[in-house]
């Protein structure tokens, strides 16, 4: 009887261990990566893309919804780590932030989590009504854009990360130049005069809409730049993205639908 009981306990321990490790082990040491803000910042900027589709695990290795995962990042005391998997498979797990960890790490994670959560909640909703006139005098509205996939970049002249993306997003426009059903449009805070002077030195292949600060603040409630939107052919927001890397991946998927 004792032997049978021991075997049962061993099987339960094995089953628990298997359920926790079936997604793989962390690709970095969750303790070591918290040693310095710089180490963590470099890791998260290259490896953690919260706007993409991923399998979410809580601190106990239990699978949870993406919404719950982002909520815990925004309001909890966790650090996200990717688990080892195939290149195209993304599994992120929450690990506790240690007591002696630099407080800047937690503060930054909470902010990143908040932004990602807000963006995620916008997905699946209708893009706010608009009637824009670009720098060339072309009028674009919700009605005129029906039946097209719209890629929108929100930015302003003095946003360094926004400008750093220009060569990449320009190349993206070139790659999709034969897709007449995909439109690239940018909303900029700055005036038409400022933009024309700036873009003469730093060309952007998107159509550019000036004086969009109020619209981005009120209709879109943005507090982080750049922000990219992909709007489907029905005028619904399919993705809200914080950088070019995420945009490139999401647009490949959206363009095939």
C-alpha cells in the first residue's frame, strides 16, 4: 500500500512538472536579467513584443488570456520572459520582480503594460470618424477608405524613435506598392509649414496629415509615439502597434486576410 501511494505521489509530481514545463524553459535567467536596468531594457526591447499574438502564462505557468497578462504587467509586480520555442512561436511567462530589483524596472514595466493593455482594448473597435486633408490637398475620409487596409503612423517631428523608423517604413511602402488595397497614411502633430520643411530633409513615403495633435489626444487618446494602426477593410482596428518591428509582422498577416 505504501509503495502504491509513493508511486501515485511521484506521478502527481511528474504531471505537475510536465504541465509547468511543456512550453519550454525561460530563454534568459529571470533572476539575472533583473540585475541591472540596462540588461533588462536591452532584453525587453528586442525580445518582448506585447502587440503580437502570443501564449500567455502566469507566474504559476497557468495559461491565461492576453488581456489578463497585460493587466498584471500594468498593475502587478511581474517581469515578462519569453520561453524557449520555435522562432515563430511566442510564449511569454510572468516572473516575480525581486525585492532588491531596481525600482525603475517595475515602473517601466507597469508603463509598458499599461500602454499595451490600452492598445489591446482598442483592437476590434471601429476607428474614430475622420475627414483629413494631407499635405498635397487630398481629402481622405472613412467613406473614401472603405474596402482598403489602412496603415497609420502617428508621430511628430521631435520624436526621435518616430524619425528613426523612416527608412524602415519607407521600405515597407515600397514592398506593398503593388497592393492597391493597402494605403499608408501618417498623422503628425506639427503644422503643414513645419512638416514641409522637415520632410524636404527627411522624406516619408506615407501621405502626411498635419495638425493632428488634438485628434490624436482626444479621439485616439495616445500618450506614446510612434504608434501604428492597421485598420481592416471594414474600418475596424485590427492592430495597434508601438514600433516598426511589430508593424512589419502584423502587416504580413493582415495583408493575407
